[in-house]
C-alpha cells in the first residue's frame, strides 16, 4: 500500500513536470544541443565559474521576462520595460544620493514609480482602447525622457557597500542574492499560472477576450494588473542592475525590451496570446544567456552576435507558425 502511494506521488510529480514542459520541449532540446556544442567548442564553457557567470548575467533579463510572459499571454506587448527599468534606477539613485532618503525607502518608491508606469499603460489600453503597441511605445518615450530629466542625463555613482555586495557575495559558494531574486520571481510566476484561478484567467483572455468577459472574467482588471506587474518587475530588474553596476544611468536598458520579448517568444509563448508559460520563458532566457556567453567565449564580435540572435528569434517565430498549420 505504501509502495502504491509512493508510485502515485511519483506519477503525480512526473505529470506536473511534463505539464510544465509542455510547449517548451523544442526550446529545451535546442538549449541542450547548444550547450553540447559549446562544451566541445570551448573548454571554458562548462566550468563552474562560467556557469555561475551565466546565471549572474541573466538575472535582469529573467526578472523582466516573467512580467513580459504575463503580458504576452493575454495577447499584449510591453515595449516600455527597458525605459521603465532606467526610470526606476534613476528615481532610486536620485532619492537616496541627492535627496537623502533612506535607501530602502528609495527602493520602494522606485518600484512604486515602475508599477505606476505599468498602470498608465494598462489604463490607456483598457479605458481609451489604445493598441498595446502604441500605448507602451508612448510610455517607453515618456519613461526614458523622465529618466534623463532627473539628472539632466548624468549618471549617479556610489551606493551603500551592502547593496553592491548583494550581487557578488555567493552564499554557499554558489547563490548570490540577485540570482535568488530571479529564482523567486520564476517560482512565483510559475505557481501563479499553474495553480491559481487568476493564472487560468490570463490564458482565457489570451484565447478570446470577449468569451472570457462573457464567462465572468474581469478582463479590464486583469489587463491593467499584468501591465502593473510587468512595470513592477522592470523596476525590480533595474534595482538588480544597479546592484551589479554600483551606479545608475538614464541610458540603461536600451533594447532590453527586445531581448525580453525574444526570450519569451523563443520559450514558446505565442505572440497571439493564450499559449505558453514561465517554464518556457526560463528556457528562452537561458538560450539567450548561453548563446551570448558562448559567442563571447568563441571571440565572436558583438555585431555578429546581434545577427545570430536575430536569426534565432526568426527561427523560433517560424517554428511557432509552422506548428499552427
């Protein structure tokens, strides 16, 4: 009897894993093949130090990608995340270093500003029926302009030592606080989509918003909510980036929105909404991180790297279109 209970538990765990990987098996196979190729192409790739470096390098992208996953699941898009990241960084730096606010308060206010940016984007989309592309494009311009206005385009350098050490001290010789933050965000996003009514509602909205509304789902509230979460996570990513750089600058986050969208799409989340998830996004983030790291180890120029990543994105979108036929 105990053996049968154990078998059922193991079977249930296997079903959860299989369900989580559903739709992401292709990207996962691609990631494994990429790792195998880089392992033979360079002897440094599979070293412990390099693997830890990859995890450190994908923290900012990983945090933002979870918010973008929620947005794309409902059939939306958020082009403002890179600019919101920069605005949150500048607000934190200005409040703490220029106005003398306690640093934790400055961080919380920066997150609040980032969430407000998401709320404005969501409000434009729901209340004024502005297409998501246009609404977030406008917010991208506004947030970037505000980030530059705060210090007239100048960077702010120098934060408390404990803040910067969070990105470099490895607890247990492995885990930095920044990587831990990313993992917590991954876990929270997966649990929300996998086990909550709200998560199922996002898939329903992405499948057909009108049907979701008729089924009693508050489409307006959920739409605003996902853009708030996307903005909030962009702000959190900005704080993590500030930890790594020990500085903030208004030019931070340029083109980050493209990398974020790319990670989500490569991970198998459909741009038309209703299909995908955080597990696929994790794989997509790892593919971009591993690809960039491997190309650097192979001495490939940044310009060629941009071409390679563009080709990977195109192939991922083409594969999605092929599967729909």
